[in-house]
C-alpha cells in the first residue's frame, strides 16, 4: 500500500484516510521518482524511507520482509503533522523501530 510519497502531499494515509485500515494488513511502501537528475532532486527524495527487518540488507531480504509484514514506512516532515516523523506498519514493528531511531534516522 502506498503510504508515503516524496512530493506533496507526502503522507498518502492522511490524504486518503481509508488507507488507515490497511496499514497493518498490507506492506506500506514509500514511492520516489528516480527519473532525471538525482542530485538536483535529492532534497525532495529525503522525506520518506522504508525500513525493513531482515537477515541481510539485500533485495531478497527486503522481499522476505515485505511478504512477512516486517516493513515500516517512515515519512519525515509531512504537511499537517506536528511530530517529526510518521510511521506506518505493523504496531510491534513500528514500536521496535521507534525505540531505535538513533540507529537509522537520516534527518538532522
């Protein structure tokens, strides 16, 4: 399920509230457009990330994590959100990554 997008609106769950019912049932993903000059687009591409829990940081590891509900979509500085980041995924995994923010946080 598309939860985050790197251009406004960043948080597709807030824009389309019916998606909330799927947050813990479908794998939440973040979408980023990689066409064009990535260095020029970099500031726009730094707002969403997908974190996944796997044995290895590989494509196969990601596929296994996605198939088994071990992915969290993190949206940083979305419009209308007072907290610094919004997390979508299965509640136990969201809690797990929130407890370890200092290990993976990409923003300053």
